[in-house]
């Protein structure tokens, strides 16, 4: 008898749990199908608004049609849990047949060959099914993006009219070297000390080409004065050396742009100083605090140089309708990557020959190629294998050399007015950093 009572209680408790689970499942089901309905309504509002001036019966699909399609997709998605993929395939094929028939009828009667609304109907069904199958965030995001694309017809078509064939081919080539070629390269070291990494070297090629591409369109869309600063700011966060190479090439092809391009190079270097200090400060606060004065002096001088260069005028007036060259030039990026590989090899050989006694010399040689590696090494060694003062001085030396390399690149690749302006800016930044380092060493 006691066992029977316990059994009834367990059964009663189980029934309550079953009813609770059933309510939760019903609520979840309503949420999923409700999202499918909302997706159809959202896309239908946009399509209905676009066709609001057409007479009744002449609209291909509006808010009611799209809402019903969203519900149909939601219901089909619910039944896939029990009936499998057939529950989704059958209504999708039926909808596709209706869409094709509608498109053909409209093409015959009106001569309209556009298929945007028809494709949107299929997308609405699939997103509704996706929501009902539990991928609610993805379905909602897809609906918003699809609606935005539907409403951006004039903007997108206008942008396409402004794109030249040269620019389109440049974008395709950039995608080829980045999306197609980069992932298949081995991400491992080769050569002495495994210092040559094909993936990282080609990544630098992609970076140089991408910065050149972005700079081209920034200057074309925002104008030379604003576009050069925007590209310089974000290029300095990625690679100030790559930006310098790209801007030097643009300055060689478009002399009228050299003053504002020089301002972009100066701003990229300034951004690099701030980025470097933040990284070191996060890794080693003591070295970061010691680095604040010299690097801060260089950054402040770089901002001043950027302002002076940006306010300047090219010979014969302000930079205006300058000729913009090819936004994609792979040869320059390849030459730069080859030069960087040679410098990395020389740095590795010098490190093996000189050893720890030539820490400053090693920092100078490393600065020829990249300042981040030596900065990270010194941040790790500061206060352990080297004193704070030595680690700070080594980083500053690498920054000096790396900054001078930028000036040498501009002189070699561009020359002219841009080279002399960058040379003076680099001289001022280096002098400010030297004074700041001396003050820090004395304290």
C-alpha cells in the first residue's frame, strides 16, 4: 500500500512536469512561428511600399503575400522535426512553381524581366523555415539584411554606375590574392631559424594591396584631404609601413596629392607609436611607463607634423582633381615583401652572430623590418633579462630605425616634394623621441 501511494505521487508529479514542458514547448513554437510571420511582414512592408502607387491587382507581391509566405515557411520548418526534409522541400517546390508562373505572366504582359520580388519570396520562405527550426537569431538577421538590400536599389545601382572597369578588376584581383591564395599557403617557418613564413609574407602583400585599394577609394569618395587622413589613421593601426609604400606609390603617380599623402603617412606613424605604447603597457607596465615620455614626444610631434602637412598646399594651389592611378598594383607589394624577407634573414643572422651583447644593434636591425617583434621581446625581458632602461632604449632605437625606413621608402618610391616633407617630419619626430629618451634616462 505505501508503495502504491508513492507511485501515485510520482505519477502526479510527472504529469505536472509533462504539462509544464508542454506549455513551454507551445510557447517556444509560437515564438518561432511568430518570428517567421514577422519576417514575412517586414519584407512585405518594403515590397508593398515600393509598389504602393500601382493599381490594385498589378502588384506582384505585397505585405499580405509575404506574410503568408513567412507563415508557410514557419509551418514547414516545424514539420521537418517529424516528417524530415520532405516537409520543407514540397512546399518550397510548390512556391517556386507559383513564383515562376507569376514571373512569366508578368514578363509577357508587362515586359518586366526583373526577378527581385520573386527571389525575395523564396528567401522569405527559407528564412521563415529557418526561424521555425530554431535558428532564430540567424533568421532575424537575414531578414533585416534582405530587407535592407531590397530597399537599397537606387543606392546600389548608383554606386555601380560610378564604378569603373579598372576598379572592378582591382577588387576581383584583391579577392583572388586574399581569399583564394592566402589560405592555401603554409603557415610555418622556413630558412635559417625558420624566420621566413610564406603565409605571413603573403599576408603583408595582401595588406599593402588592401591599404592601397582602401586609400584609393577613400580619396575618391571623401576627397584627397579627408580620405588621406582616414586611410592614414586606420592604416597605422594595421601596418604603417604598408601604408607608406601604398601612399608613396600614389604620390609618384599623382604629384598633386603629395602634400595630403605626406600627412597621411605622418598620421600613420603617429598611430603606430600610440598602438605600440598601448601593447607594451599592457604586457609590462614598468617598461610602458618608461616608454611614455619618448614615445609620447614622438606621437605629439607626429600630430603636429600631420596638421602642418595637411594644412599645406601643393605647388600651384590646393590638391583638387588629381589623377588617381590603378587602385591595385601587385608588383609594388611583391617587391616590398621580398625586401622584407631579406631584412628578416639579415636580422636573424646578426642575432645569431652578435648575441645578447648587441641588444641595441639587434633592435636597430629588427626595426628595419618591423617594430612590434622587438617591442614584444623587450617588454618580456624588461625587469628580468634586461633592465627597464635598456629595454626602453632598445624599443626606442627600433622605433627610430623603423621611422627612418618610412622616409627612405618615400624617397626611393616617390621622391619629390612628398619625400622632403616626410624627411623633415621624420627628423622632427626622431629628435623629439631622442630628447624624451634622454629625459627618461636621466630621471
